C-alpha cells in the first residue's frame, strides 16, 4: 500500500485519494499571484502543526522576512515553528553565485538538522538561475530527485508560468515531477479568478476537472467543482 501525505490544502485531498504519495516531487505551476507561495507554505505549516512532519521552506523569491510577514496574515506563524525546530525557512539568495550543488547541499543539510519530511523550493525558475550549465543542472536534479525519494521527503517545487505559455518551458516536467498541478489566473466577467487543475499525478486516479481556488484569511482552499 502506498502511503499518502495529507496536503493541508482544504478540498484537495479528496480529489487525489487522500494526499500526495510519500517521497514524490510535485510541481506547482502558475502565473504571478496565483497562490503558489501560499499553497506551498500551507503544505509546510500544516505538515508541522497537524501531521507531525517537519519541513524546510527554501525561498528564492521573497526574502525570508517578507515571506514570514505575508504568511502571518493567514495565521501561519513560521517564526514560532522555526523556534520550536519544527520547520526551517532558508533564504537561498545568500548563496547567489555559489552554484547549484552548493544550494542542494544547503537544503539537504537543513533537512538533516530537523529531520524534515517535507520540502518546498520556491521557485524552480529562480533556483535554476544558480546553474547556468544546462547539462549539470539535469544531472544534479536527477541526483536530488533520487535522494529525496530514498529519504521519503515529499517535495513541492513551484514554477512561474508566463501568461499564454503552452508548456512550462523548463524541460524537466517529464522526468523530474511525479505530479504537476496548475493554478491558473482567469479573468471572468471582469473579475480575476483562479482555477486549479491536476495535470498529472503518477500512481493516482485523480480528478480531471477544473476546480475553483479561494484565498481567505485562513489560507488557500480548493472548492471542488460539482454538477448542480
Ligand atoms: N489576506 C488575503 N486574503 C485574500 N487573498 C489574499 C490575501 N493575501 C494575498 N492574497 C492573494 O494572494 C495572492 C498572492 O499569492 P502568492 O504570493 O501565493 O502568489 P504566487 O503565485 O506565489 O505569486 P508570485 O508568482 O508573485 O510568486 C495575491 O495576489 C492576492 O490575490
Ligand atoms: Mg510566490
């Protein structure tokens, strides 16, 4: 029996047979402001507070202080969890120019320190700027993928998708990600909405429908599409 890891995202687990598969890499793709960071933080926060799984949040986008401030709005007190040793927020900007393998070492070291079972890399797009060499990057990503699998660490990697893009354009989704989920901004009747689609989830008979996304002061929620 495969072990399911509850996502902490309200409404999602019911669409994917109870959660992500342990040790999987899930790509969360979406346009700007579509909720990728909130989704990922919630996965780490709920993992630590509700499911007894420590986690590492590696940010390349917002600096750690800004991330903590923004996420506090949803009641996600990352600073408190960090003090307790349940999570670690690492700001990879400090390793800029050091190369991809230094970044990977840093992340694995942080996971070891707190015996982390969940990892977020926000975002892959920014992470890869640490590695100008395409060949090295593919090799290293394969290596990290194997390592995370062996250790049973469930990982979310976010990925920014430009408006109108047909593919994620990274050339990694086919081999690196066990799952790809998309948060899509749509303008509907002069209103900005976000919808959610599971594009692939290996090993899971998942929903194939679009669902609505709502963001409230409690975080991000998937509102399942139902025929009325
Ligand atoms: N308190 C709140 N209540 C409701 N919606 C909010 C609240 N705070 C932020 N939002 C929404 O969440 C969006 C930001 O979400 P998030 O930072 O997760 O997006 P993102 O996909 O990571 O964006 P980026 O590509 O810029 O990193 C805001 O643009 C806003 O629409
Ligand atoms: Mg973000």
